[in-house]
């Protein structure tokens, strides 16, 4: 399935999961999250993604980012 046919919430969960598995870098995750269309997300989902984006921008340490990333995956996957 082409990326433009995948729902935004699924794309976000996928890219965060790849980052958590160390298949992509912080910079790649940041780029993918910046490109993500948050318009179709609930306010709670969008807030969770924004929190992760912020953590990446300020250069939070990996363990802290992993915690935020897991919370984001949970929020996006469960509230979707």
C-alpha cells in the first residue's frame, strides 16, 4: 500500500515503532512527524504527537524520548 493511502494515525504508529526498534534515527523520526498530517487526529492524539515532536526538538535523552514515544503510540493507536 502506498504511503498516501495509509491513514495518518497508522503512519505515525509505524514510524514511531521503527524508531523504537532503532531502524531509523532521531532526525528521520523528527522529519516524519513534521510531515504527518494531524488534521485527522483527535485533539488528544495530536497533543501526544506534539509532545514527542517537542522532545525531539529540545534534544531530550533517548530514555525520556522512548517513554514519550510509547505514550504517543498508545494514544494514537487506542484513540484512533
